[in-house]
């Protein structure tokens, strides 16, 4: 029986998890100097907020010229796109 694609794990399908595992919490707290391995326990750890940053994709110089409507830019962009696909 095959596994549903949404249930598969691995590097390809690694998604952002808002709730970290215990070792991830300890790692984040130790980086912020809020956890000491000798005196603190791994139980009852404080909450750690995790934020996902989405970055906008920037256009390349050829794509910007084509988007602005520069004369001749569309003809230059088309051959460049064909070369990059090969």
C-alpha cells in the first residue's frame, strides 16, 4: 500500500512547523543564552515563538526591462530565456 503524499516526510517535503520539538527548543534557548545545560531541566521549557519569513522573488535585469516595456527588451529576453532552459 502506498503512502499519501501529504504524510511523507523528508528533505523534499520539509514544511515549516510552528511547534518545535524539545531538542529544537533547547537549541534555540541555548543560542539566546536562556538555557543552561547544568542547572536547567529539559522539562517545562518556556515557549519559543517560531516565525516563518517569506521572501519575495526579485526580478532579474532582463525581466525588469521587459516588464517596464522598454523597446527591444522583449526580443532580448526571449532568446536569453530559451538559452537558460537548455
